[in-house]
């Protein structure tokens, strides 16, 4: 049958996540289907296409470019222009073109697809049991990209020359490995080996089988993955888990558990359909699911928790290892507490030699450090709690297209943010900026983003806190680049980030509840209610009353100190009779600090109020990790429900409502004395905090006319409170804005800083 007469030629330009996701072979096959001539190529800005053929065929081609595009692609812009005919024959994939100053969105790393899983478990397949199997639908992306366009010479795979078979796949537009940049096989690709803690390679006939045997024997393994090392241990072995805790200096913070597949996961947790969807998604994050305590996963894995963080195998190496051992494995970040994960082999051998007994190593270089993401499904939506693998560096779309902004983020749970051309590139989770290793990781990751997204910041944004490392770094950059520095109050940034995520320009009532944020008055804020917006700025309208924090940081680590302070300050000497089990000398020291106002900063923190109540109930008097008292207080409530709450007052003082807490503390102590359980007190306290939010929003709405409420801050990662606050506010008629893709904790701060700085407002 003769080819249809060529009547038109169109040029197409597409941007978004359109490289590393099989887009060019998709275009090639689509052109063949519609018998079109022309070409397709990658550029630094996205994908360019020229197609020539019958008008009806071109119309169908154009429509199917966006309706049938590969599942991992995201098309953000689509431009179609008619151009002169050339009369060329055939359709080709042209070499990539670098365009000065142009950038494109970069795909996150993607979990192993079903087809590649079949390959590694098929004995006759040439990739049988090969731990670096991938295709255009799965595998490493962001962690191996050194620059754009996304082509093999610009990735860490550039030194692995493909064998003839792999090259044939790579060159065939009809093969699912066409231009899969990490494409490899056992003959030509990266290799895996087992080493002891000195780095000496161990001789064995089957590395995966030997690694599984070591885990079965209770050994701790450092496993090099996509974006760095994970520490693995048998999750059913209490001694192995205890050993890992001791060596990692992580006495009680929950560990995540990796499972082979969804069927296995159901043996350990109750999993909703929405949680199933998250577990098997291409991002394959850690998902917090209701824990079946009767399962073989030992209690030491997540002490005091009702939910267990689980993830499914997301690389071929994980699939092979989990299949071999046939047990759930603790898989936790390869670091000491508060440090970034180890990325390179030599680095891991140096930093993890006192934690791991053996090392499962490989020689595929990792360009960007990448931790696991953590999510939960709550109040009808996915909620990202830690954003990294599978999500970053995908941006938040905004409408701020002015000057480019670099926001340095907070001190804890740090991320940074680049704001460019309406895209807010929030980095993957960096960590707590309190050691040289994390600072190095921050600067290393920032260099990657600046390069990939061709960013030249014109404004620097940072937190107001004078002691933050990220703020000092911002000041240094501002001086060196001679560009403006905008300092943004921590809780303003919280609310602005929530509004930015929703593309909301309206004024709202902003509720920011967290542990610590440097306030405009120099005090420690954390129980804040604002009116305002990103462009209008924010004004503080209400907050928890200020109470002293004896010892500052010491009180955060020892919540019993906060409990003593709050009871003594609000109830006086008679309240201290409750603390008979505290060393009288320690009690006197705290009293003296409070009386003399010595190293006792004032705080309005909601997090500290949770600490005080948890300590009073005997749930957590000394904290080993961030938010432990609040997390365990929530867990104590389990599924108990009733409507009572403790009394509190809203006291108007100099135009700002102070939320008085004396009634709450009196009520808690009264319940303890009368023998009420910690579970009862926990439920009643959660009800109280929810009621505080509702009553305060009612008052502010009545005075301002505002009916939208934005919720942000780490306290809203508390499932019970979060769910309850949303329900009560919506019942009252409020429109509630919450975080979904960006964490409500301090991981969102850089986004808020960036959009406020872009508007030069909010201070």
C-alpha cells in the first residue's frame, strides 16, 4: 500500500520529565504507527520533534503524544508549530543537543519494574540474578546524572562500555532498553562483591547467597544501594536489632523494615488499598502502616509504636536478597545518628566499620546522595514525611517567575530550595545541620542542583535564627555573590510553604505548630496563629503563652525538666509535690534556674507542651530522638475515642490572643492523682489541642472574615491530632489547606523561605 501523501510538517517542543523515561522510543513508535517522517531528539530543555505526513495522521500523533505518553513521564509544556515541508524519508532519533542556559526536569530514581523482575528470576535470561538490571521504565536516574541532556556520557555509567548484546538493545528503538542509560549486564556492567570491615573482598561462589547467610546468622550488613548505604539486619532477631541499635547510637527511634513483596507485607501489617498503592508505586517509599504486633518482626524494631515503617524491595539487589533470605530485614540509613548516609565504598568502610560486620559493595558510582522517602496515608491523602528517593528532585509548580532564589532552609531536617522559572526545586532530605559531614553533603547536593537546573541565584533566603549553620552559609553566599539576603521567620515559612504547595495567593489563617522556631521577639515560637499570605505578609494573632525552658536544649532532651518548669510556673510550689521520684537536688537546680531566669528561654512551643504531658504521664521522661515524647504519647491513645477536653483560656493581651495552659496542667495532674490511665489522658490532651485550634480559628475568622486555614509544622504529623483538627475545622465550614507532597515538618521550610523572598514580604 503506498504511503499517504505528505501534506504538513510540525515542530513540537515538550518539557517536563521527558528524558530517562522512554520518551524517544515512544515517539519513534508513535511516528511509525502513523507513518510519519521526521526526527526526535533530547535537548537540555526537553524533547524536540519534527514530524511530516498526512494532516489527519499528524493530528492523531499530536493528541497521542500527551494522552499515551510513557507512565513515568510528566509533560509540563507542549508547543506545536507548523513549519515548511522538507520531504525527508523515514523517522530517526537524532543525537542529543546541549543548549546554553537551558534546563529540564530530572526523573527521580524508579523502583524495579515487573519486566526486569522477571528477567532477574528467569534462569535462562542473560540477566538472571544480575543485581543491576534496569530498563527505560525503571532503575537509577537522578543518582547517576552528572549533567543534562540525559545521555550515557553524562552519567556515572560512562566508564562501563556496553557489550554487543547490550549495545544492540540500547540502539533498538523497539526495545524497552533503548537508550536506557544505566543499561548493563554481567558481562559489561557493574559488579557486586562482599567485603569484611577492612575492605578485603571475600571469596564466594554466590555473593547474594553468602550475604543472606550472614544476615541469617545475626550479622549486620552495610548494603550499597541506589543513593547510598543501608544497614541491614534480620528484623525477626532481637539480638541483631539490639546490636544495630547499640552500634548506630539509636536506642529507640523506629527502624524501617524491607519486605519482598505486597503479599509478604500483609503478614506484618494491616494495609489499606491506598497504602498498597503507595508501596507498589514507582517511588516505592517507606510507608507507615498499622503494625500487626503478633507478626515475627521483633518489638525492638519500633519500640512503643502502633505503626511500622515498611517498604518493598525497590532494586534488583533487594529483590534477590529478600528472596534468598525469605525474612523481613531492617533497612535503615547507613550512618551514625544525625549524619548523612554514606555514599561511596571507601567512605562507608571508614564511617560504618564500627557498625557493620560486612559490606555488600558495588562499583556503579553514585553521583547524588539519596535517602529513602517516608510517607503515610492520612485524612484521605498521601502525606510525605521525608522527601527523597522517588520524589526529589521533582519540583513544586509555582507562579513566581521573577528573580531566581536560593533558600538555604532550616537547621534540622534540612532541605534547600531553588526557585526558577516558576519551579521550586526542593532538595532531597539533607538532615540536621550540626556536623561537618552534613554540611559537606549539603554543599555537594547544592552543587548538583545548581548545575542540573542551570541556576544562578539572584536572591538568597535564610532563617532568622542567628545561630543556624544554614543562615551563616546564606550570609557568606550573599556577601560573595553580592546579592540580597532575605531572612524569613521560621513559622512564616511554614505557612508560606503550605500556600505555595496549593498555589494559593489568598490571605488565610495560618496555624503553625512545632517544636522550635526563632521568633521575631527573640523567643522560641512553636504554637502560632497568623493572618496573612505570601504576598501580603503575616501578622501573629495568637500563640500559646510563653513558659520558660530550663536549660534550653537540655529540656528538649529531658522532657521531665519541661514538665517541672510548666507545673512550677503555672501551679507554684505545691505542684512540685508531684515530682517525688526526681532527685531533690536536680529539682532544686531546675527551680533555681527558673527563679533566677538563668538559661531558661521563653517558649510558646506546642512540641514542648506535648513533651511536658508525656513526661507527667510517665511515658517519656528522657528523649532519645526528635519528637519521641509526642510520638509515644500519641501511640498510647491507640484507638480510644471520646469527646472531653481540658479547660484552657483565650486571653486577649495587647491585641494578641494568649492561650493560657494552667487549666490543662491542672487537669492532667488531677487525672493522674485519680488513677486515670495514660491512654485516657493522651486522648483528652489530643482533644484539647484540637479544640484550641478550632476555638482560636473561630475567633480570628470572626474578626478577620478569613475562612481558609493553612496547617503546617511537625506537630501535624501526629495522625490523631491532624485528622481531628481537619474534621473539626471542615465541620465548622473552614476550607483547610494541608501539606501533601512536601513535609509539614521543617523539610518544608526552604520552600516557604523561597516564595517569601521572591515577594520580599512576610517579615
